[in-house]
């Protein structure tokens, strides 16, 4: 193992993954001695588990996109291969126009590729469906807002009742302000092709899938078990993992970086910043002001998750399917509900007498729900659930998770901003950044950005041989 010292700031899944890749905890050789500094009292960030009603559940993110491999591969590398489990059901609905309606098949992020399935779902009005059938052409440059583009092509209703609720589940954002290039690049390729958007989405959705590969995966016991497993593997590999260790100052030195935490000074050959953009901006303001300015411009959406535990004996009938999404245009309190006990077989097996579900509230520029008391968020959730699925039972336990700045927003120009941040970091040297603010908000994307950061650090700490190899730089 190299004698080089790397400090990773942030103990969310991106920071833990970066530490695992650098220390050899995820397989492969150890590249450096690693210290992880996490400001809070626990690792994992938005991956978080706990008990509600005596049942172990996820209190944050609950699944990963399995067809992007990074998260599944990391889980296997830290000994969780046998715990991977796909959802029992993926049958979701849209609560719109006064009823639960099936989420139409053949769509990509709400953009339809099968107009017959869309018609059968009843999600759109007759007028909205007719507009979608008369697709308009529009030119696309380097980038465009998803909502504006789809509305121009297929009509406003497709955006309001399909694209918005699906994007809201990923970004807690607004379709009219989210970059097509950053959020759904495969649709940008279709858009630039000049043909029918519906036909392009149909072709994309119809591509052969790898047999036996589920779209999503979870973990028995909850996805919140992943950070602990990664952290344990890191500690076993020699990582110095510290919680309640906020970084007060980060400064460049002639031979590396000076990191101040709790009055202690650490010296590092390289630093990985795996923290939200505002925290990264604060730490880089003195030595990398260009990056700090760009990071200051990244905005976030806040949200709350309300987990409700019911006794099955108290339910007149069990909800069906995996849950439902709610278009903002319908003016409801909640934006989605997941029927956790239906969705996850391990949860039903571990608590056969209980039924757990959860709701989400809040999105970009509509975070007032975060300031409400837990009791009010529970009451709002129950009121909407009563209207949506006829739920009248009272939960025997509840829990509210709040994420005040949980999801970074990806407006048009976001990827260019990220490129400028990384270019500024490269000019200083010995610095890499990773996490949800850069390459995607999903867990696999965060782990992928951590792998790229670790590789960039490795290039700096392992000088190349040959002419021109004496200068150490970083390009991520």
C-alpha cells in the first residue's frame, strides 16, 4: 500500500465508496492510507435505517437502479451479495383526476412510447390524449428543459400528469427547470435525431434486457444496511473512520492539503470532497474560489418522508401494488406513497402482522412541509391516503424523516457548471469531488462518481513514468 494520505470529507455513500475504492475495501489493491471525516454522528447520509413499530425499515432511500451496476457491485464487494432482493411488485399507479390509474407501460421518465397503453391508463383527458397523438416537431440545441421540450412535442398534459410525478420522485424538482441533457440524456439523443419522440421512446423501452437482471434492487433489512457494511469493510482495510468530525478548514499547502477538524490538524496528499455543494463551496472558498462560486449556485430541494405502521387486522382491505405517484397539478398534499410491505418481500416476511407504507412531501421551492410538526405531516398523509385508497385505520407508530437540502437540482447548464468546478479543482491539484451534486442523484451515480474521484486521486499519487511525468495534476 502507498504511504500517501488521503482525507475523504463526508461519510455518505459517495464518501464511503471513495474510501472503499482507495483503501482496497471494495476489492483491488490499497492505493493510500485513508481518513474519513463525517460531520454528523452517523454514516450513510440519505441511506438510513431504523425501526418503526418494532419493524426494521428504510427511513431514506430504499432501492437502487440495478441496471446501472455500481451500487449492486459495491454491495457484493462488501459481503451483501446474498442480501440483494428485487421488489416483489413494481405495479405502480398515478393518482390523478380523482382516481388511481395504472402507470402506463412503455414510457421513459414519463415520456410515452406506447400511446395505446397511455390511452388505456386513463391518465390523460381525451383532449390531452388527442394532443399527444398529434406530435409536433421542435428543434433542440445543446440542451433544453425537459418539461418545455415534452410540452412542445406532446402537449402540456403529458408533462403535468406523467413527467412531473416521475421526475418529482427522482429530483423533487420541476420538469420545466430540469435539464434534459443532465437528467435523461437518452431522450436528448432521440430529440436530436429529428424523428418521432414517441417512436424513439418506444424503441428505447423495447430494447432487449439482460435476462434475470431486475430493474431495481433492494437489500433484505433495508438499503440502510449498505453504509454500515461499506464502513465496516473500510475499517477492516485500515481506514480511520470518524463521525462527529466536521471539517472547520481546508487549505492548500506546498506539498498537499491541511485539514482542520475539531482543533486537530491533518495533513493529506490529496482530498476527496464528498459533501453537498454548499459545504464544498465553504471549504474551497480560499484556495479554489472559482469552484466555490460555481458550487454556490447549485440549488437543492427539501423533502420529508412519513413512515406509517398499521396492524393488518385493522385494515379493511390491503392496498394493492407498490404504491402511487401524485402529479402536482392535482393539488394534493403528498407527492407519492410507497406500499413498503407489498413492495419488499423481506419486509412482509419479517413483519407478517404489520403493514408499512410511507408518503413523501415537499419539492423544489415548496419545502414548507419541512417546517410542520410531525403530527401535521402524519395528518396530511392520512387525509390523502383516505381519499386515494380509502384508508381509515390509524397507524400504531409513525416516523418522519426530513431532508432539508436533500436533492440537488439539475437545470440547463448544470453539466457545464460541473465541468468548470472540476477544471478549477484540477488546476489546484490533489483534489477530487464526488456525490449527488455532480453526475446524477441516484445511488449508483453517486458511487460511480466516487470511483472516478478515487481513480483521479490514484493518478495523482502514482506519478506516470516517462517524459513529462513529474508534474502532478488531477482532472476529475
